C-alpha cells in the first residue's frame, strides 16, 4: 500500500523551503542581495511609469467584460510572462534562455535576477500543481506516475535558481 501523505506534504512544503533558501542567501550575501533588490526597485519603478504612460495614451471608455489591469498589475504580469518564457526556453535550450534573460535585462525593464526569480517561480508553480494533483489520486500507481511528472519542473527550478549568468 502506498501512503499518499508524503506526496501531500511535499506539495505543501516546496514553496516554504524555497523561501528558506532565499533567506539563507540573504544572510550569506547581504551586499549582493541588497544590490539586486535596489536594481529591482529601480526597474519596478520604471515599469510602473511606463505602464502608467500607456494607460494615458490608450483610448478611454473602452468597454471590457473585466476591468483592465492597473499599472502595477501590468508590470507584474509582464515580469511573470518573461519568467514563463525563460523557464520554457531553458528546458529546451539553456543558452538561448540565457540570451533571452540578458536581452530582457538590457532593455532596462527587468533585471536579470528578477527574470530568473520569475522563471524559478514558474517552474516551482508547475511542479507544485502536479504534486497537488498527485495528492488527490487514489490509485498508487497513478500517484507515483504523477509525482515523477513533477520532477522535471523541480529540477528546472533548481537549475534556474543556481544559474550564474556571469
């Protein structure tokens, strides 16, 4: 008999473990982390200013079934999209993914660290979703198969988190 409890626990602990690893990085390399945060703040401010300028230019009074995102939401959506692109490309061609990260960072809208963090988040999110689905399956064989399907996403997250673009 296969016990599903470890799968459920793993699905719930992956994100907190990643947060703990990031906190350890903060403690180990505070100067580097602070530099990356400052770059992220500057890039975020630029993204928000650009998004606000686009809102002013767009036609007022357009009718949509859902409200348009705010400037801040648009900036977050753009960053998440960039992370998704990098994670997907990294899976097939890491060199092209590195080139994409550098291209996005060169544009000034994002920093390389922000894009890589978003890519890590995308990979972990996909893996956690697979594990969450596995925890709901009653058939032990199917549960094991779904757990194995999460492995590539988690491996990708580790590769992205440990990427050194220098």
